[in-house]
């Protein structure tokens, strides 16, 4: 059932209550959220129309003027932008479930989704128990990940606080090239030395890009 001229936000809510929100189209969902039909308007000689946008993710690229055209009022624009930010954060939410057992392949693929598109480097520490169940995870460092910014003591302090038996390190390469640099290899060696001393095994160091990952364990860099 499509959105008709008589379909109000309240009527759509009643339909969602009866049949489930999944029965609403993208445009109808926005009608409910904003309490009005999404319109169209001429902007810079072109008609801005909701039907020109086939993917809700495109909304985050809307300018204020485009939102004003579609919503037909200024007051709703900040609300629209907050909604886009909220949706984006939901999309980036951690997908690793505490207590579940993971392989390097699973973690590599999931971290591609989470941090593969980041424009700056981040380093994530994932703590595991003796059965490789995830105990905790945290972004420990941001920015250029070199010897001056990544401190093994902070990583292992985090591991000791959670009584971890093992850990994995994951970081991204914004360039998309996942081959380890000399800095990456040096960091792995430093972490391995610390893990041997403290008895907390370094299971893997994974580098992710936008579509691929590199596992130092799988590639025999870590043995």
C-alpha cells in the first residue's frame, strides 16, 4: 500500500501497529518521523524529489537547503540531521558480542564493517578468555599509530583489569592497503615480547581496510 494524499502520519502509525513497521516504505517512515509528507521543490533550477533517492543512507549527504526543500520548513532541518547522525552511529555499533567465541576471520570481517572506512587510524583491543570468548573490547588509540602513540603498557593494563587470558589487536589503514608496514611489524614484535612476559597470549594482529583484512597469524607473521 503506497502513501496516498490522505495518508497522515497518524494513519501510517496505525498501519504499522497493525501490520508492523516493516510494511512502511522509506518515504512513509520519514512521514511518520517528521509528522508530514516528504515533498519536492525546485532548487537551483532542478526539482528535488524524495523519489530521486533510492537509498536512505544518501540522506546523510543532504545539504540544509535540500532538507528544507523536502521537509518544507526550517525547524525540522536540525532534527533531520540529528536523526542521520543517530542512524549512522547505530550502523557503526560494535557487532562483536561479549561471551561469544570468534575466529580471526570473523573478527577481521566484522572489523572491516566497523572501522574499515574510518579516515584516521584507530587501534582496537579485543580481550578473550581461555576459550576465546570475548570478555571486552575498546578503541585504545587514535591517530597515527607509531611507537610514540601506541603504548603496550596501556593495552596490557586493560587486559589485566579484565583478567584476560588472550587478546587480539585490530587497526585500520585508511588507504585501504592492508599489507603491514614496518611500524606495524615492530608493534607486533613489542606486543609479543610483552605477552610472553605477562602470560597473556597475543592471538593475532589484524589490519583492515575498506574491503579486506590482513591477519598476521594467518600469514605466519605471528607464530
